C-alpha cells in the first residue's frame, strides 16, 4: 500500500468494498464481477433475477451496486428501492437507448451503456463509492483503454 493510500480514510480506498451485481446476461455479469475484483472490490453476484438481487439488497452489507435495468424481463426498481432505503448507492448498466422507462426519482442515477468502456465503469464506480480514481488497482484489465 502506498503512502498516499495509507493517508486516505478506509472508505476512499479501492480495496474491500462489496458491490452487488445484478445482470441477467451471465457472461456479462461475470465480466463485471471480474472487473470489480481487479479493482480490488468484492462482487456479490451476479444475480439474474429481481428476486435474487432483492434478497441480497435487503440483507447483505453492501457498499454499492451495479444494476441491469431489466432482469429477466422485469425492471430492477424494487432492488433500487431496497438499496435507497438502506442508503446504498448504485449505478445502472443497460443496453437500452430509450431510457424513458426510468422513473423521475431515479433519473439522476448514473448510467453505463453496454458494452461498457473500462474507463467509464471505473469512473462511475469511483464516483459512486467516493473513491479516488487514481488509486485504482494495478492489475491490467483486458477491456482497459
């Protein structure tokens, strides 16, 4: 750990944070989880249904979440509500171009488009967790620009 990392409060480091991953495309879900691991974060998931993700969102200690807007044909809004009730930040990961389905109360949620750019995902996660992007893990990621 660098001197700069030691000087930061624990919540500002890229290590150890638990992130819920809700994605119904198993391959993409695994890519997101591997990306999080390479960032020094601990993924919970991927979970492919609203019911699975909701159970985790309600009970597991989490630092944040990456949510596909549609999980198995159902919108992820119950998961969003559970996370908001617990004060857990989240970002949307979606392939949809028309985002009119997002209700007004969630319009300010950061959105990452599929397929994601590593730099965009890293920046969104850093902002979500209030991390310093420059302290990102050192392992190279195959999708990194």
